[in-house]
C-alpha cells in the first residue's frame, strides 16, 4: 500500500516546521508544569480534564505533523505551459478574469486564491495548456479558459 504524499510549497513546509517546533516547546512546558490532580471530591477536577484534553490535542497534532513531514514532497517550479502543482493560472470565467495558485490540500485557501490539486476545479485544470477550455458542470456548466500558466 503506498502512503499518501503531502504536496507543499517551500513556504508551506517552513510554516509546518515552525508549527512543529512551537508545539514541541509547548509540550515540554506543559509536561514540566505541575499536573492538576484528577480527583477533587468525587468528580474529576475540571482543571485536570482541561489539561488532559490540551495534551491529547497537542500529541495528536504533533503526530499529524510527523506523518506530513515523513511523506512531504516539495512542489518544484516547472518550466512549461501545462497546469500542474505550483502553477499560477490566469483564467477567464464567464467573461471575468481570475487567477488561482494550484497547491496541495494542506495549503489550500480559496479566499487567498489557493486551490488544491484535489479540488474539483484544480483537478479539472490539471494537465491542460494555455488556450484550453475546461468545462465543469456542477451545478451549472462553467467554462474555464486558460489564459496563462506561470511557475
């Protein structure tokens, strides 16, 4: 069974590595703190429950990042006019220009114009060239005309 690859830009990898280092420091600080007592009268102490939930979240996020770092593939700029990971694609959609940056799922942020290669639009654009028209029908038909591809 092949492992899933996580595609990141160089900046995206740096951001993940910074988060990982911050979380390791936070975990060390939390572990060195005095752990709240589990029992206070006959019920679990709310401080203990909050501490335990924080630690579980921290450990889970660290484990997630370790998997990402183990299976990361940096998006390398390409020198071609074909849409692929790392491309900035200028499009004409319903007579209006728009631009998307094709990234991996971890960096996708449609509000910033970053769409995943696994999103419906990203997947449809992959492999197409300047001048191609890409039709999508969900829920209504939309035609994406590729004006330029830059890396």
